[in-house]
């Protein structure tokens, strides 16, 4: 699904993130970004950029966005011993 907010959202974060993180998330939401709803939590989403995944809650009452987590899409690849020996 593509998550698209019509207006510039008000974004808050539960912790400190690098400068520009909230601005980048805001841009993604206004332009439309690939997103996956959390099947276990209503109004929670994983929003994807080219390199990162943002875990957010979007309030159905006022549209406020709460950034809960952020991680890089490029995670280390684990290889088994059998693969390394080949």
C-alpha cells in the first residue's frame, strides 16, 4: 500500500533521532510512500524510504504522527557455515 497524507503532518518522536529524520519522514508521507500496516496494532505502519524503515503511529483522531522506531534496510547478511565452505 502507499501511505499518503494530504497535508504536512505534525510529527513527534519518542526519542532523539539524527537531524533531518522527522523532515524526511514528513516528505515521504506527503509525497506518498510504500507502507505496511502492522497486523497486530491499529493505526501503526512501517513506512519505507530507499534506505530506511520508519515505524509510526498515525492518530485517527487528529492525524498526528508519532515516530516510534527507525532502522536501516541494509542489515548484515547472516551466512551459514555450509554456505561459507562452498
